[in-house]
C-alpha cells in the first residue's frame, strides 16, 4: 500500500499566502488557487515537514527558504521558440511593422529563465533590427532572472529548440547562436546586448515605459479573473497607440474589460493590437 | 457546493479510446453530471479528439479552456500540453508546469485536484495504458471520499496502467467493459454517486 498522502487544507494554504503577503509583501492571493495549492502541497511533501505548523514556521523564519518557495510556487517552465507558429507570426507580420520605428521597445513580462527573450532577440537580429531595439525582460523571481542574464541553457534541449526555430521559419544554422560545451549552450553576447533584465512584479509594480510590443505568455493563466484584468490594464497603459500585445496559446482578451481597447490581429497566435483612440 | 454538479473524470492512455467511445453514448445530457476526460496523446490533436468524441454523445464536448465553469451535461477534454486543475468554485485552470509521469496532461493531477473540490461527489475511472499515471490520483480520490474504478486489466488493450493502480490502491471496483457501461448508466442514480 502507498503511504498515506498528507493533504494541506484550503485554510492552511490561505494562512501561508497571508504570511507571504504580510511578512514579505508577495501577494499570491489572486493566483489560481488550485495551482498554488498543488505546488505548496508538493513542497510540503518533498521537504518532509512533520506538520503544517513546522512548514509555516520555516517559511516565516527563514528568508532563504522563502526564495526557494517562491520559485516553487511560480511555474517557470519555458522553452525557446515555444509555439513556433507564434514566432513565425512575429517574424513575418509584426516585427516588419515595428521596423519602421527609429527605436523599437519591447517588454517581455514574466520572462522566466529567458528562453523566449533570446528567441525574439534572434528574430530581431535576423531582420537586422536588433541594433535599434531595447528589450526589457522582467520577472517576479530573482533566481530565474539570474539564469536569464547568463543565457546558458542545457545542451540537451538544443535539438528541440533548433527544430522549433526551423518550424518558426528560421533558416540559419541554429548552433551559430551559441557556444557549446559538454553540458551547456551559452548564447552569444551579441544577443544579450540589447536586453535589460530586471525584477518587476505584475501584481504590485507600475508601468515603467511605453512599448510597441508587450509579450506576456503563460503568465496570466495562473491569475484569477480580477488579477488578469488588472494586469491587462497595466499592459494597455504601457502600450503605445497601435502597439501589439502577445499572450500565451491558452490565454485571451475575450471576456476581459480591456477587450474593447484592442483588436485581434492573429487569432490563433494570440496577438492583439491596441486601437488608436 | 450544492450548485456544482457531480463530476465524472475518466483518465486513459494507450488503448483507451475504444473503451471511451463505448461509454460515451450511455451518458445523458439531462443528468446533473459534468464529465472531464484526460487522455495521453500526441500534441496538436486537440480538435480532432473532441470532434471524434462528440460523434458518440449528445452531451456537448469542448476542449477545456481556462476559467470555464464546470456545468452539467458537458464533457470537457483536457487540452494537450496542459495539466487541468479545478478551482474551489468549479472553474477550470490550465497549467503548463512540469510533466508528471512524462505526461501533460497528467491524469494524477486532475484526479487529485478534482478530489479536493468534489470529495464524495466525484467518480474516477482509469482505463487502459502503459503508464503509471492515475494510480496516485485514485488514492487521493479515495481518501477524500470519491468513488474509484479501473478497467479490468485483462480486458484492457494495454494492461499496465490499470494493473499498476490495482497494485497500489484498493480501488472500489474493477470493471469489465460491460460492467463499466452499466456503471455509467447508473450514474444518474443518486445512491450510486452521492
Ligand atoms: C510559465 S513562465 C512563462 C515563461 C515564458 N513567458 C513562456 O511563455 O515560455 C511564467 C513566469 O511568470 C512569472 N511570474 C509569476 N507571477 C509573476 C508576477 N506577479 N509578476 C511577474 N512575473 C510573474 C514566473 O516567475 C514565471 O517565470
């Protein structure tokens, strides 16, 4: 027989979320409860706490553990050229429009370990636009940003990424963009030069610039409806007129309060354009 | 919680589609029952799968979208490449976190999440497959008062998954195909699944 699983109760989860908010200022209360609960439950079991009280005590008293817990609560899974069709759309339809601007400003919100940002940098490079671009790449999570800054990814994924790259319309030898050793691929400094990695919390932090393209993929699915609306308004404020907003494959503006401010550009690829007012 | 319908979750992997196609015609749209289907499969086959399933049922079949609210008479198919979770208010969450047992969607993830919300108003059925997915989830379902059943491994196209579940969980029922059909027919019967 399997050992009895120990369940965190909904009340336990609410207590923990409240601690994180009161003590550290991290507000997860408007995240998808089921997803947060599942992830806390996993940590609770893997770290073998004898009781919920001990778990809670550790979180309250050990700031290093908090950093780790944050990483565990948020989902950081990402890849290069994830959903190749999306990157094809960027390459063929969206970036050529941005090419007419003297300076291209792009914001990746919730960039995780950076794979998506490096992918866009590659597109910009190939369209000969990188030199006049600034890319802000932000995340709530310091530890993923640290990885993103380094631009070093496990070599074992390169075959998959290279395939994604080709499916997205890439025609170069993908390996030209990184230097490989036995385990890792280190992406070229040339790609990194125009990227600014910085901490930014979508729940609490404000708009910090105006952009022509905001990419926020696979972040909103972890938020409840109210928080989605709030963040979408932040994006709307941070976009220039006629700026583009790109969401993840399962995310939509439909049924949100910002929907009237945007018009869909590429339905399947989840790209909208801010209407001129 | 009284406003939520009862819930049936069916999990399957290799060799489960045929069985599923035999079960679906028995479900009636007027029953106070919502259905979730979690099938392991190649990515990109979503619309095909729900179209195929909808040929076998009068319930409406849809690919689950985030924030959909589970409603009676509806079959929700977990999309490929996302785990499907259920919120306390009966709405759905998609989650692209790490694969579980090499699978996304994972049957365990949905079974467990459904158990947390539906407790004894939940029935879970695990079909044919070559994976260990589902077993741990059934365990949770049982602990939280739900009904657990697996396809009789001897009748399964691939026996590994149901056999694994039987080995680690004392499931409520092991069904041959006919029994499974009878069970589904009885789902509207209030004393079967409360
Ligand atoms: C699944 S990743 C998405 C990565 C990439 N955009 C992609 O689609 O592959 C989600 C990221 O959102 C970040 N995140 C979660 N809550 C956030 C918040 N409140 N503010 C900023 N980033 C957040 C997480 O730390 C995580 O790195």
